[in-house]
C-alpha cells in the first residue's frame, strides 16, 4: 500500500517525525489566504487556536516539510480562496488526514464526503468539536476518504488503462 501515510510510517527515521502515531492540529490549505509565503494565521482561523486550543499548521514552501505537516495534522481545512482542482486533496487523503472543505471550492467534489463539507468558520469549528468528541466517526470518515481515493482514483483508472491496453494489443 503505497500511500504517503504508510511511506512515512515505514520510513520514520528518514522523515524525522518523532510523534508518529498522534495527529494533531489544523493544517490550513495555502489558498485560504493570498499571503505568500504563508506567515500569519488568517484572523478567522485564529478562533480555532484560541477557542478549541488546537495548533494551526501553515503551508511550507519546502515540499518534504509540507508533506510532513499534512501527515502530522489531524485536519486539513479549505474554506476560502480560489477553486482548486483537487490534486493536493489526493495527497491529503493519502496522508491519512481528515479534510474539512467547502465543496464549492474544489473541482473534484466526489473526493469529499458530505460530512466533510463546511462553508463557514462556525460550521468548521462545530465539525472539529464533533470529530474530537467522536473518534469512531473520525476514523469512519478517514476510511471513507481512503476508500474513495482507492476505488475512484486508483483501482478504476488502472483497470480502465489495462482494459484499453489489451483491447489495443489483442483485439485489433
């Protein structure tokens, strides 16, 4: 299983992650702000830190550091900014991090389970409180995210490519 999550777990020393089993905090997707590089926590998200006492994790310009941050975060959040395709969302799911997102800001909407759709900071905070108080629900949504990724973005495309290959080679 070649997910980011498993690659990091199996190569913990290379990634220098000391607390491998405990995810914590909220990773903010880079397009929640126009600030480049991401230096300050946007005001609406400061409430998560002050009211929920959760660390806020910002995007890093270093790709390896960024993957480590996504992997270590418990939640990945996108509420504001431009519409994204969703390629980064595939990485987040692969890292085993729960996505809470405004589905209106992603092209690949089918990646996002309805329980993970949020449009306001208040909705976001309610979802986080819910998942913090319901670890079974959190784990269930993580599994659903992984199932969506595995089925629709790995197995089905791979099977279709294999089918087309055999059609081209053997059924001319």
